[in-house]
């Protein structure tokens, strides 16, 4: 098999620039864990550089044509190719609770879902790096006070230090996407457990941003908060005006209110 055909329904745009592939591979510190998972390797342009590193690389790929290509062209991946959908697969069938890093040139149509899925495994993922649609990468790394700042920004930054690294143009892909791409790196915070109910924190953040133009007082009405709590000045703000720490403090207040 000479080449894999890019499939539109899978959001495939194969990176063809070797220098960019190497730069993405080099974003990882690879410290504190022994296994690395690449999501959506396609024809392995990034994989080949990961296999040069002193770490065990696994790949997870839903496209059977890509799986066959990788199996044929990368003997080092023997028994390390997971022919599954990352969004639906229990990755601990492979990693069994161990720490592992995540990397990839992520399909744009599911990249946000990949991040949310990775957050479910945050206790096991100290490092995450890869390529997204540029505006999604910027959104993940955004700080408070802008339209781009939202659910993804707050939930990721509650547990990880997020860093936007560099922009990639459309013409280095086959087929070229209609948008620019951005590469980011997430490194888990030393203390990444929150001093509040993490389940409630997720609920508060998601509920607040679902009506982002309203004040917190109005956007969180569905949580049936007490009148006394809703008099707190933090409820006069809109969600985009709160940083991660303020969302944690807001959750603590709601938790103390008995929600």
C-alpha cells in the first residue's frame, strides 16, 4: 500500500511537512511516564519521530486503511496499534491505570471531544500536545475577558498549564483544510485536584457559559440557589469575566449552599 486516501467523514488532512511533524514530536517533555499515545496517526508522519524517542509509543486509529498502512510500514509498532475509536474505547484496557502522554494531529471535527475525553483521564495524563484548528487551540489557551474564552478554556486550565506554541498554514496538508492550524501543549499542574466537588465544578462552568451573555445570577438559575447566596457580588459578573480560580471559589460557595 503506497498511500492512504484521506476520508472527509473522518476529518482527515494528512500532514506532509516533515519539519512540522518533528517539531510537534519535540514538544513533549516525556517526563514522569513511560508510555505515549498518538491519536489518529494516519500514515505515520508524526509517528516516525515518536518512535525515535526513548518511550513506548502506542497509536489509536479508527480508519482500517490507515491501520493496515501502519502495520505494513512501521514494524516497531507491532502490537502497539489500537484499532479503535478513542472517544468510545476504554484506554485502560491497554494502560491499566498507568500514566501516559497524549499527542496527535487531531481530526478537527472531533478535536474538542478528544480534549473532553482526555480530561476524563486527567489523573493519568501528565502531558498532552498536538495540532488543532487554530481557533480551537487558541480557545483552549485563552484567558478571561474575551469571546474565545469559554467552557473549554476553564475546564482545561483548571487542571493543566496551557501553552499555544505555533501556527501551521493550510498548504502543508493533503488535502489542505480551509483553516489554519495551531499546536499547543498542556502540562498537568503539580496539584491538579480541586478544593471543591469536581463534578459540581464541571456543572457550574458548563451551565454558566451556556448563557454567556447573562450574569452568573441568571445563567445559574437552574441550580436553584438560595437568595442569600445570589446576593454575592460574584453573581453580578458574566461568565467570561471569571478566571479559573474564581470559578473554583464560586463552586465552593454553591457547594456550601447545599447544592
